[in-house]
């Protein structure tokens, strides 16, 4: 060991804590100058030999490297710290790129859902598939005997059961359907929810049938499924599966994240509900309706998505009246001899209605929007084996599943959501592109205003 008169000074100055104090105090240059002066004096002293100068030079280099390392570490720490409200710097442990996502998730977790209550009944009605007349789209077609008979067949009216909304649990006053939803036609009332909400449906069966309400897409317990089968339950848990004529049942459903939009969806997603006692017959009788679930934080107070200007719901539905509970009542003596579709396909075809929301031949109310609006289309279909459709817009295109389309495929019981920003003004055809369906009246019109 070499003893130096400045050794104590150098040792004290290079202690980690004192070096840190010099650096944090912004005294890096004075510290270097102090060490440099002390070592220079030793090297220039009268007793400093060559070996002593070499050792001092290496010692000086080590001290210099240590100081530069500590200085860089301190500066990096300062860059990754944020000023507090008191002007001091505090550690910033968040990755800035993820702050908006983390903030959104925290906000979403805190926001409570609401309970949305609906009073819905199954009612018997006489439904007119052609309330305003025939071939309102003015499509060319081959003349038939029906065309030649003056006034014949102007109305296609069948007795049906449909869902309707009431103002309260007395079920005395029908709730007026808003103008924007008049086009729902035969469909039941729109049920809305935001992710995190609960849905309470007080259901009354005003028909003489056994019917239920079964939701798609929502979450529910066994006592709110609305479907009768051997599921291992019994007693009161079965009450939801067959609501007798005149009976009332309350269904409780929820809309968790799994009911809301997925990454490829927009801000809302379509589901449906229907009776599930004898499913196909119940639906052909008319018991079907829509559900829309909006993403958490994206809903207005009424549940509609904030980023959409206008919404339309269209059910491409073949109503097979030979599979209705009211077939015999509607058709009369002919129904008694009808045992299967295979035995009399002509009877079945004569009583199959190719509808959009329960209307044929452009009787659907005109769907009106404005150029440049964000329009969301919710498309669904019924459950018959030939409910295979190609929904097609003339004049404008839509985006479905992040793809640009002017036609969207729908299989039986399908549900799809498409967004449109209309550019072409005018009145346009909206129809099923399956030839037989188009020919038989699965046609509507929509209008784009300036």
C-alpha cells in the first residue's frame, strides 16, 4: 500500500454516499476539480517517484469512470420521474403507451350497471303482411291469375301471436312505439342493454298458447332460460320454460362482457329473443324480437351507441304459416287435410310469406337516412331451413366484419351488424338476393336524403 498525504481526502471524496450527494446537488464539476487538484499536487510533489505517479494516474482514471457512471445513472433517473404537485420528482412506474387503456379499464370497472325493466306480453293479433297494397317497389314480373283478378289478393292477413310492450305491470296500456322504430313491424319490442346492465322482463301470456321468452347472447340462470327440455331441473326452476295462458313470469338476464361487442365488432352488437316452447312453430307464429347490447361506456342513457347517428333492424324472415299454431284457423278446411310439407308442397308454398320484418313487396316503412350519417344496420333471420338469405343494398355499401360489402349472407337464426355511411342520394332497393325470395316479395326500399 502506498501512503499519500492526500489519501484521506481522496478516500473520503470517493465514498459512494458523498459522490451521490455531490451529483444530486449538481456539483459534479467541482467534485472533479477537487479530485484532480489533489492528485496533481501529489504527482508534482518532491517525494513523488515514477511508480507513485503511475498508481495515482490509474487511481484517477478509476475515480473518473465511477463519477461518469453515477452521473449518467442520475440523469436517466431524472428523465423517468414525473414532477409531483409539490414540484418534487416521484418515480413514474406506468408505461405511458398503456396509460389510456389502463385508465379506460379502471373507469369501466368502477362504472355500475343499471337494471332495465320491460313489460312485454304475447298478444294475439290479425297481421296484415301487405297493409299498403301489392308490389309497392314497382318491380316487373310475370303476370299471374292473381294480377288479373281485380282486387283479389290485395291483402295477406293471418292470425298470429306477437310480442308487444306495455307501460307497466297491469298490462292495460300499450306503450307507443317511437317513430324511429315503426319499421320493426311484426318484431317484438327492442330490448337494450349496456355491458354491465341487468334486464328485467315482466312477461304476460295473453294468448291461449303455451309460450316463453328465450334470449340469445345474454347471461341467465336456469330459471330464466325460457326453454323446455330435460336439463335436470324441477319445480319452480321450470316455471320459465312454459308460461301458461294468462300467466305472468319475470325473466332476469344480464349483459356481461361476453354479451357485448368483441374486437371485430363495432360499439354495439345484435342478439334476439323468441319463444322456445315448440321453437319453430312459436317463431312461425310470430314470437320473435331484437336485443342490442352496447359496449361499456359507449351508450347513451337509452342504451343506444353514442357513435351512431341512426339504427335500423331488419329480419329477413320466411313465415311458414303451415307451421303456425293458427294454421287451421287461418286456412280452414284445407288445413285438416294437410299433414306434411312433403304431401302438399303447393299448400306450403302458398302460405309461406317472404318478409322483411313481417312485410312483403316493399310494405316495410321507408327506411330514411341522410348522406354522410353513420348508419348501423342490424340484420337477422328466422329459423326455417330455407331462411338462407343474401341481404343486398342498391346504391351504397356497408362494412361488415371489417370488410366492404354490398351483400351480407344470413343463415337460419343469423345475427349480423353492418355500418354504412351513405354517399349516394335517392330511393334504393334493399332486398334478399336469393332469386326465389326476391320474386316472392322479400323486398324493401330505403332513402338517402341530402
